């Protein structure tokens, strides 16, 4: 795996980890400290939106240091992440009586759509060709669908009604999601190097290193 591919993939994974941390740790922690008491119910939503933006900026900076790329993936994270965040948060409400087909229909499409939005919005706003945007959307959607299926496996394999069950489901789903986002990001990193005229903008530093190597 090329260094650019790995670096961008890891950055996308870290951005997703930050967003999930905001949902699973940040909001409950701030709520426990009483920071949301007496305030509008929109405050946690605003906080989570800001975390999505920060995570997207971090991911975009690994692709290219220019402002447009950072903004592109900040918007992409803000557009795509909430769908999955709702899905991860909703795992605690499962009764344990759902069939595998019900879980697949309820989880996999949401994960696929969420990641597809990240790929679509991020690459499109970054200025890539529509052919490249279509490829990015397909790759991210496929990674999201695989993540959704993996989450169903995690859900069906963990006990329901026990103290350990909910953390295992949430933790397993979060890990699968981070890996899926990292896979999509790795594809973006690979495409910036190999995509030719269709590629989104390349980090100037990595581009200059490739030219000097020639």
C-alpha cells in the first residue's frame, strides 16, 4: 500500500473516531457535567455538528492542505455522519427479537447511504470530475454496505439484556464504522496518486516529492 493511501485512510479513520467519540463520550460527558442543563435541546446537536466538521477538516487536510479540500470533507462528514450516528445510537433500543433480515434492512442501507454521502459530497465539492465522483460514491457505498453487514453480525453475536451486551454492540459497530471510513479514505488517497486527470487535488508536498523522485 502506497504511503499516501495509508496516510489518507488513517486520517479518515481518525476523523470518524473523533465524531463517534463526540457521540458516545463527549455528549454524555458534557451532559453529566451539567453543561446542557437549562439550554436548548439543539446544543448537543450543534456540538456534534462541530465535531463532524473538525473530523472532516482533519480528513481533508490529509488529501490536500488547501482550504477547499478541507471544507469539502468537513461538509461531507457533516452530511454523511449523522445517518450512521443515529444507527449506532439506536442499537441500544434493539429488543433482541429482530430477525437477521430485519436487521439487514434496517442497518445496512443506512450505513451504505451514510458513507456514499461522504464520498459523493467530499469528492464533488473538492472539484473532481463527475466520473470520479461516481467512482468515489460507489466505493464508499460499498464500504458502508459491508460495514452494515458486519454490524449485523456483531449485533446477532452479542447477548441482549446483559450489561455487557450494549457496550459490545456499540463498540463493535463503532469499530466497524471507523474501518469502513478508513477504507473509503484510503481509496481517495490512492485516487489522488493514480487518478490522472480525474483525480481530486493532490497534496502539493506529496506531489512535489513524486516529481523529485522522477
